[in-house]
């Protein structure tokens, strides 16, 4: 078996946005939100099933998966591979919008259903050392949980350091799968205990994918590599420009000191091993006609 990188948009949506096989999404929702008993998700309808890019470099059509369960609760599951300015505000806006759009103007508020945002993040978010955090609206003094309809769950992959033998909870196992899928070649025993997770492994096996899916998967990977390359090149150029600027400033400072000590342009050029034209240029720039 050759499992896909779940952080790739195509693999992510193939597993969590598959209308025909919703067991993985149901299992993941219950794990990420720690839902038990009558509160567990039993069935879901997916609002935006996955599509894939047709050509290399084309952005994926869908960046997240939206679903509604049997009781009407709304869920947004998103994979975010890079931290961006305003991320915290964006996720609050997204889930608040999904919550408010359930009713039209004039309709009764009691028909609103809870809305949950689940973010799988490939970057640290907050100072908590736990990789899995739940965010609720609580009374500051009593911690009473009266405002229950909007909640957040974040899974921070960089903070997840468990080895396979340490996995305990359902979300531990799901997070291990999401972070380490590419490194595995067989379905691990822990996945056999959860039908949804086992199905996710099967769906992630690229040997079972169509040529069109494999091409789309590669296209997304190429796009991601290009973006990383562009950022690295920009950072390298900025560093080189900064180094060159610092070198020029040091050179100008030295030329100025020697000039003030009465050294001729030729002597300064000879001492610093630079063209005399460069010495003249620096002195004119800093001292004008006062030579």
C-alpha cells in the first residue's frame, strides 16, 4: 500500500468529502469533538463534495468540507497548512456565517442548530502544549457553559509527538493517521478498531486511485512546491540584498573616515582595493562638493 499525504487538498477531500463513504467523516467528527452517547454523529450529508484541479497549478475548488448531521448540526472541517494573518478572525467569521445563514430574516431563533469548526493545522496555534484543544464560550467566573451553539476544535500537527504504541483516544489515532500516513505501508492494527478510520486508510491508498485523481494529487503537490520555492527564493534574495546593503554601508563608512583623515581618493581606493571612481562617488554622495 502507498498512502497519500492527507495534508494534500485532494487526499483530504477524498477522505472527508466523499458523499458515498461518510464513515471516515462521522468517525473524525465524533473524535475531534469528543461526542458520546446520544450526542454522537450518526449520519451526515456533505454540502461540498470534493472536486480536483484539471491542470497543474490550478487551485483546488474546495478548501474545506461542510456537513450537516442527523440532528441539523453544522460542521466545517478545514485543513490549513500555513499560518496566515487574521486566521483567528477568519475561522470565527466562517462558523458564525454558517450559523446565522440557517434562518432568514423574520424566522425564529430557536430553530438554529449548533455549528462547529474543526481546524487541522500544520502550524502552532496558541501557547497550549496540547495538540488537541477545544474552545467554548464560558462564563468567566463560574465556567458555566450557557452559550453552546458555536464551538471550535483545533488539531495542531506540530505539537503531536506520540508514537504508535502511545495512541490512546480516537483523536490520537486520527491525528497519527493525518500526520504520518505517507510513512506507513500497511493499515495499522489500531485502525481496525474503528470502521471509519479503517475506511480512511483504504481510501488513502493511492494504488486504488484513478489516473485522474493521481494527476490532480500531483498537481496540488507541484503547486505547493512552487509556492514554497517562491517563498524561499524571496527570502534568499532579501537576505542577500540586506547583506549587500550592509556591506555598502560599511564601505561608505570606512571611505568617509579615511577621507576625513586627509587621505586622497587614490590612497583610499588602494587601501580598500576598490575603484577610485567608487571612492569619488561615495564622497560626493556623503560630502557633496565639500571635498
